[in-house]
């Protein structure tokens, strides 16, 4: 209760400052919780690397079955896929890196054995050419609209 003649307490707040609403505070709290959950889930603080089973699973999903059309080694039950899985597991147990295992399959079957094309050399064109073509198309369409706009403005201008 404020007595008459006693000024109200002054808070040391900037004159343009407004308190954030409850919904804003809730949104910020939700974003912080989500960020912490993603960091924990990503294993950011773990010092140990992936297990052999996790590495094998990752490689099996990246390598195409040698005798199938478009299935990975992990998806196929063909005898060649089973042999590739055994080969991957034995190479992992021997201490080979993931890149070395992928390269051994590329050496044996060619670059088409990988389901994801590498982003280097001539294979980089697979990624760069569509983006370049899109840029050129947007530029051409923009130039056509610009020329059309100029022609229309000349027609509308008084003689």
C-alpha cells in the first residue's frame, strides 16, 4: 500500500524497456531446451567413437549391392550383398578406415558401387551443373522480364 505523499518506487529500467511477454519467455525456454536436447542427442560430449556395428551399418547403407539394381548392401538379401557385408565386417575388424573400405569396393566394382557420388573431380559436376543451369535460367528470365518492362514503359510514355 502506497501512502499519500510518498513517491512510488523507481525501478532502474531503461525508459524504452518493455518486459517480455510470457509467450516470448516460453518460446525462448523451449528453444533452449531443444538446443540442449539436440546437443546431448548428438553425442557432442562423448569421447568414444562409433562402434564397429554402427560403422558397418553406415557403410552397408552407402554401398550398392553388386548384383542388385538400386538396393544397398544393407537392404538386399542377395548372396553378393551377404558377401559384401562379411567383407565390410572383416575389414573393420582388421582396423581399416571407412574411406579405405569404400575405396576397396570402388577399386573392385567401379565408382557406381557407391550410392552417393563423391563430390570431387568430375563427379563434382553432378552437383555443380544443375545449380549453374538454374542460375543461367533465372538470369535469362530476369533479362526477358526487364526488357519487356522497358518496352511497355516506352509504349505508355507520352510522345
